[in-house]
C-alpha cells in the first residue's frame, strides 16, 4: 500500500514537470517575438535590455526553461503587462474567488449527480432512468456559458430575483457569506457551473450502479435475505470507486470550465482573469494562471487516485 | 511403438532432411524465466531445464498441473517466446543458429493449436479468411490461399460453403476448434504443437475432435506434441508421455507403461487422484498433500519433495537426474529409482 | 441514450443470449443437436457491419436523431440557398428586433442582421470546428495508439506518458491556453482542439490494441510467420477501428462546444463571420432588450450537440456488441 502511494506521488513529479514545460512553451507558440509578450508596449530600450537579461532570452531555450522554472518555484510568476502588478498576487486573489465558487458547486454537483445516477441505476429502463439519462445527455450537450445566460435572462431580466453579474454589491473585500445580500450572487454561477458535472457524474454513476447490480455477489446478498435497502447500500459503496475517478476529473473541469462561466457572470475568479488576459494579450498572466490551474489539477488527480486506492482495495497492489 | 516408426518410414516428405531415424524435434535444456514485477531479482522459473526428443510420426504427450510450464514450453518450441537458455534442433538443424534453420523456416514446418478456441480466432474475420491467412502470409496468392482454406475446412469435417463465411461467434466450441486445426494445417506443417486443444470442450465434442486429430495425423503424416492436464486424453492420444512438474521433466516413458506402472511419486499421485466412476472406490485422502509450490522459489533438491510422502534428507540435498536411455525407456527423476542415491527405498526399485 | 429498441439477434434468427452479447461463452448454438458438422441451418450469414446496420435500422430513436443531424448538416451546407437574407446585411433601424419583425422570423441582432440567416451560416463554422479536429486527431491519435499498443515496452510507455502530460490539463483550459497563446482565429482554434483530442483518442486506441495483442489469434498469426505490419493491418486494425470510431463520434459534440466556447472568448472566428459562440458573446449585452433572440445561438448549439450525442450513443449501442 505504501509503495503504491509512493509510486503514485513519484509519478506525479514528471507529469508536473511536463505540464510546466507546456506552460513554458506557450510563450513560444505565441506569434511574434517572445520578448514582446512580456514587455509592456511602451518599454524603453534600457528596459528591453534589462528584461532580456533577466529572462535570459539571449540564452538557448532549455536554459531559459530552467531559469524560468527556478523563478516560478521561487514564487515569481512575472509582472502583468496590463496593470503592472505581480502575476502571482493576481492569480492568488483570483483563485480564492474561484475557490469560493467551487466550494459550493462541488458538493452540489457530486451529491446531486451521484443521487440521480444511483436512482436511475437502481431502476434501469424505467421512466426515472430515462428521465435522468435524458437530462444527463442534455446537460452534457449544453454550452455552460449559454446556460448561464439563459438563467440570467430568466432570473435577472424576466423576474428580477437574482443579480446578473458580479460577486457582491461591495466588491470582494466585503463579503459576508452568511447574508443573503451577498449569497444571492452565488446562486446563478454555482448552478451554472455545476450543471455539466451533474450530468457527467449522473451518467457514470448510473452505468456503474447498473453494472454492479448485475454482478453475482448482489444476487448472493439477496439470497442471504438482506433487505433491498441493505443491498442498495452495498451496491452504492461498490459504485463509489469508479465514480470517484470521474468526480476527480470533473473537479478539473470546474477549474477549466470556470473560465466561461466566470466571464458570463463577471465573477472575479481565475477564469475571468484568464479571459481578460486573452483580450489584453497579457501573456505573463496567461501563463501564470494556466500554470497554477493545471498544477492544481495535477494535485487533485493525485489526491483522487490516492483516495480511490483507499476505497477500492483492488487498486492497492499498485 | 513400431507402428509410429513404420509410419515415419512410409510417409516421405520432400522436406525431410534427417531421415526416419533423426528425431523431428530435439529440445535441450530449455530454460525460460520471467521476471516478477515489483520484486527485484525474483524470477518465475516457468521452464527450468527441459530436454526431450520427438520422433517423426509419433505423438508425444506432455502432462502436468496448471502452472507447471506447459504453455510456456509450447510457445518456446515455436519460438513465439525466445528461450533464455537451451537449444532446439528441428530435423537435425539448430533453430535460430547460423547454418541452421531460421525461425521463419521453422514456422513453415511447425504450427500450433491453441487452447482457447474463442480467443484464437479473430472475431472480425470470417473463418475461411482466418484459415487462409497462414498460406497468404507465407507467399501464396489470395485465390490459392482461399482454395487451400476451403480444402482444409473440408478436411476437418466442416462444409466450406456453409462455414467458410461465418464468424467465430456463430460457431460452437467444437467447430471453432476444428477451424483452429484447419488453420494450423493450412500451411502444411510437419509438426503440430497442441496446447490443451480439447480442454475447453464438452466431453462429447472432445471425443470427436480427438478422433479427428488422430485421423489427420495419419492422413498427413504429422508429428504431434500434445499438451494437456487431462490424463485420460493424453493416454488415449500419445505414444510416449512426458510428465512435467515445476518446469522440469520428472518422468518419461511409453504411454501404456507410464500409465500402468508410474515410477515417479508425482505421476502416481496424479493418476490416483482421478475420481473413479465406481462409487465403491472412493478416495478418502487427497493423494497429494499441500498446495502447488511457488515457481518463484522452488524447493531445493527435488522439487516435489515438499509434497512427496517418501521424501528423505537426500531429496533435499540433491536434485535427482532423469536417466532415460533409448526411445522406449521409461525413467523417472527420483532418488528412489537410483540405486546409488542413498534413499532408503532406492534398492528395491528396478527399472521397468 | 440507453433505450435499445431491439434485441440483438444472431444470424440464425434467435435472439442473442445475454452471455453472447457480453462476449462470454454462452450456450452453444448447437449443443442440443447432435454435434454434427453440418448442423447449422442454411441462412445467409451477416458480417459484423451488416449486423451493425441491422441494429441501427431497428433503433428508431437513433434514426430519428440521425435524421435531424442530417437536416442540420444540409441546412448548413446549403445555407446560401436556404437562408432568407444576407447574413452580413446590416441595418441601422432594424436592430435587436424580436421574433417575426418585418419578416425576420427569428429577429435581428445588434447590427440589424437577420438572425435566421446568421444561424444557418453559423452552422457551417460549427460543423467544421466539430468534425475536422476530431477527424485529424483520430488519424494521428489512432496511429500513435496502435503503434504504442502493438510495440509495447518502452515505446508504449514513452508515448503514453507524453499523452498523460496533456491529460493533466482540463480540456477547456488546454484549448484556451493554446488558442490564446497562438492568438485566436479559426485555424489556431482548430489546431488547439486537435491537440486537445489527440491524447484521449490515443489512449482509446492503445487500450484496444493492447487488449487485442494479448489474444491468441495474434500469436497464431505470428506463428504463421506474419510480419508485425501485416498483423496490424489484417488483425489489429479491424478490432481497433470500432472503439476508436465510437469514441471519436462522441467527441464531435464536445468539439463543437469547445469551439463555440473559444469563439465566445474571442479566440475563434473573427467578426463579421457568423459563428454561434461569437454571436452569443456579442449579443450578451443585449439580453435586456430582446432576451430570447440573444439566447438563440445557444439553442442552436444545444440542439446540434444534443443530437450528435444521441446519434453517437446509438452508434455505440449498435457497434459495441461483442462478438
């Protein structure tokens, strides 16, 4: 067991390195001189020379990568071209805001998705199953940002119940989560963000549950005289490991998909930061945000794998 | 026994190089070890020094429990797996050695029938294409390959028009195995290695397929190496039998002699463990005690000693040798057979 | 959609037993009859593809949605003939008009252009961005996966580890990162999406190849003396193309969604080219004026994506039956 944990952690390191290489090379696939991407447009010749030296643009690429990696590990993600602030501060703040969204969206998506899928799986072929499956397919086919727009149309434009954009009337610094005044800003973005994961998780759960119910050991449990409830508990427990993998992936989706949802709701999170960086061609921010988000995803996958091995003893032998 | 030699003399194959006295296949000290995943330095000694010879026209049966290395041996003989040590000599020529016979040429003369009839046929190919694939690969043009396939299907008792275009999932187990046999014979081999060919079939079908195999052997003058864990089947089919335990040969001899008077305790136990049809003769105790040992860490000396009721100190100290001189010799690798071994029962055993 | 309209049927006309459908050894068709080599009735034999066609023909749900998809494709391809107006024709007075205003069935957008026409033309870009990246990724990813799966060992490990690195990115993020860095535009968007889809397809192909490679008939082919390339061509591809195709077909709708997302962020086509995602973005400010007109492009995306998904599910149900 311990060897599995160790191996899994060790395995994450080259992945993380690979991810960092991809992020590093983003600057190079951008059109134009890589130097320009990190310079503000009105830089003087002296600044250009200085930046060139600091970033090491006059050195071969692998060396530049190592320099870059060193800086990143030390916490220096560069300076934003748009507003001159250190990227790491902006990214940190933005991540906190996205984290708040995730805090609500994740439990919602996981529990609702799992429940729907479990119910559908326990009554395969019935109307409940078809409804849930249909809803799940619909959920996966919908562009989530469009769903956000529709929800805004319904609840902000037509009925004026909920605010359309933003993260709170007084801005981020004055957030009181326990007051409806601030909480109401969360409702639409969280629902929008959770939609697609609910669909995917429901589908996976349904498939897992239906498959497990067909297995012999379930018949054995029934033959032993267990009530349907007890049998269902066993089934759901066994359905958890494969679904956990899906949940982990969905968490990553939340990180990535947040970019679209946050843009719709002008939610000052990492996704919004990313879309602003795209508009401004602010490559340091682009690079820094993507690096941060993907590292979080790598870490999440690692944790999910380890958790999975805890729950599913078959995986432990590595 | 002489019938086999007569047969060999009668069938003159143009590819014959060594003459009727040359064994078709000689295996010398074959070894194959597989590294154990995760455990450094540990190996599974699947085949650990097996030597034997197969005469032209005979059927050599190979018997053993699951995990004794039979399937690995089968694949070694066709060079589907490369041996770690040892050599193979086909009709007098060393396989894979310079000046000898190449692996490609070996594959034109020796073929294999696999155990699992389901997975040995490509589910996406009609059966006749599977049979025609061998000749096609070896250079025959497609139309002729198809003709060969048609004829071979007929030879194994399947109507080529009816069965040719069918897919494996549309055939029964027995029919699939016939197709496998047709496929093996389509390239016109001289030797066929049969790895548990009837183990997955129902008993009634098994008899049919065995009879078919014997029939084909006569018709085409084939030599068989027949691997099975089923003693009754091996006895029925084989001229001589090899008994394998944990990667080594423990007994060899003519079929009837071996089954009538087994010399090695393992063979004896195998034979005794067959359930009898007679309800009055029930087996009270399991003839073999203990679990099959670990092929990673075999016992020192004689590998069977941990399950042998006659084991003594000498059995742990030295590994018994298999002293088989002559084709029809019946010998066992057991200290009880060797008068000079120091085993308390050694003096009483003579050579049968 | 897991509603299977028909039970898979064997060549002999009898319904397939569950075990046979799942690929497990089931009751032998002729076990009861005398084990005679001529015991099968003389019925026409169906090949695998014919049986797929049979199952599809008897699956009304999938056929219905496939028809819708066909309709959408035709409408997009023949947009110049079908569209009532010029999608680029602006109008100063006719901006943001609701449904049915002066003959504009679906209203007008923020520059006065006819929504219906723009939607029809937008379908072209959407379908293009949905199909092309998946197609290219299938070829590239499929090849890499088959080579890796067949070769095994170090080559396989190296390939799959490289794919794992790209797997470490959520797809939206990766697409945005690549397209964003490259500067947007339809070509860059397609490149980004192709790169996003290569790893999963490669993985599917590699898994299928590895599974097939372990089966005895591959060894039998080797025993016949066949070279690796011949074995791949005759034995492996036939068994791998199925899973890859099924998986790729499910990616088309994902590709469309991702592409529209890129356009929404300004990384896709450039205005004034009609594109559903771009339209959603430009119309966003106007939801306070004509809310449902502004939601229309999303409806188009949703319907197209939904239908593609269901057709892909139906294809999977028809093709995934194990032999």
